[in-house]
C-alpha cells in the first residue's frame, strides 16, 4: 500500500465560464489547459506518479487531452466535491494510506506546498490536514477570497471550526484566514466518513468541507500549513481567466 495518492477534481462544466464547448479544466491559460499547471505541480512534487483525475462532463475529451499518465475515475452525476471523491473509493481504498484532494481549475498551487502538506500530515499521523491562507483585506486581487470559509482558532492556535461566509457572524467575517479547501486525509477515516455527508443544502450537493466539522466533532486535531494566497486562486469565471492571462493574479506558477 502506498503512503499517499492524490485525487484531482476535474469533472465540472463551464457554465460560469460561458463556454459550453469545453470542460472548464481544458480551457486554455497561456496556451495550455488550466489543469496542466496543477498536473505539472503534482509531478514536480514526486508524491504520486499517476494522480487520480475525477472527470465528468465530456470525460472522454479530458482523458484524450491529458493522456495515459494519470488514472481516471468518471463521476457520472455531478453531485458535489464529496460525491466526486467518493467515486474513487473502490479504486483507492486498498491502495493508499492517505489521500490528498486538489482541484483541476487551480493552476497556481506550488509543488512545494503539496509536499509540505503531505509531510506534516504523514509525519504527525493526522487524520485531516489542510492548507490555509491569510490576506490583509478582501479587496483587489484578494476579493475572491471573501467567499471562502473563515478559519476559527481556539486555544494554542488549534483549528476549532470553519465557518462558511453565509453562516458567519459580522465578527467572524473580519477574520482574514480562510479555507481554500486543499485537504489531506487518512484514507481509512475518509472512506468511513464520506458516506455520512448530507446534501441538505440549496444545491443538493455533497460537500467535502463537511468532513472538517466531522473530524473536529470526533475529537481529532486538524493541522494546517500556510500558503501564498495566489496558490488558491481558481479559474471560475471569465474575469478570473482574464486576470490570469494578464498575470494580475500572479505570474506563471513556475
């Protein structure tokens, strides 16, 4: 059994990108598919030679474009991030002790951050570890992060809660440490708890972020590493893509 496998979520459509022809991860950024930057970062991290890419809409096109250097799992119904990771259970359950989850539309994540998260997670034997980022304000290029969940810390700086923006109090909304939702899980715990996620939200989807509350409620310590804010910028709208092309949200990740 391997120490760690990496799952990359790449099943989404391009509705908010106003592009109905291509899956979002195949839209070009500097003449390369968006997802190619993250795949390169994973390869540079040397943690997983064949990351598992979860594909959905136009799955065949994504697989054809990316080639056979990855493993692929198809998410036939797009029911959220938790549901997407659950589709990999049968493939990964007996293959990896730990599972890291990343996103194919986030081109700026650095291999060093991927390695650092894996190291702290494995060395400390944590059930769940995550990346967080801090900003001085939610203006300009950082306005995108205002919609991220706030990291609530308690004694000794331990994470005790993550509060989504819509649920946050005015005081909590002032918190400048937020959750980009890059996670590393102990595999056995992940597979046991994924199926407990509920979809009682407006979208009717199963959200991976719900696992953080589960782990905290079960008494596990949640550890974290800090990353540069630009590493968490996702390409979700034409505005994001245009800013990325102009390099207003950071230079080429390498």
